[in-house]
C-alpha cells in the first residue's frame, strides 16, 4: 500500500499533471467569460437582427400543445425541445473553439519563430575548413594543396 501511495504521489506531482489541472481550472473560468459573451452580447445582437426574437425562450412542445413559455410547458408536464438554448450553447462552443484555435495558432507561431532563428543560425554556419584526405589535418576550405603533407587536394 505504501508503494502505491508513493507511486500516486509521483504521478500527481509531475509537471504535466499540474499543468493539466491548471489548464482545466483556467478553462472553467474562461468558459464563464465566453458564456457571458454569448448570453449578454452575441445573443441580444442576434435577437436584434431577428427583430427582437429571444432564442433562450424558443421551444417546441412535443405533445402538440400551445404554451406561452417554457415554464408553462414544463408545469403542464409536456416534453419540450428547447432549440433556442441549443443554438446559444452551439454559439458558445463555436466561440470557445475559435478562441482556442487562435491561442494554438499564436503559440505555434511563437515556437516556429524560435525554430526559424535556430535554423538561420545553422544556415549561417558555413564551414571554413575541410580535412585533408591524406594526412587528415584540418586545412582551409579553399586550399588546393595541404600545408602539412603537401598533397594536392580537391
């Protein structure tokens, strides 16, 4: 049992697990912001475009009854499809996915900038010497005769 607890502690204290936990917590908080943007900013604009239609109150009663509100249909025990809520949640998801896409794209761009500078450094490191095929001494890259063994080199 002690070995199991020690193994669990090592697992829980790894950097990846802690990073994941922080990501989940921040993601949950960020989700609240996105939900607020959708409910408080986007959906009222969509309602304005659709001439005052409130998507949150859009529903279809499956029993065929005519109800004035979702609450009235629920009190009557009718099965309802709240498609307006589905539209709001879908918009919420699309905004969240778009923001995550932008974050990943930005991070990829930052990491590729670092890779480019490393590749440029490697490209700038043009060899200035070569090895004599006869005596294995290091000689200038443009040498035609080895100064050590006097052999002709290509």
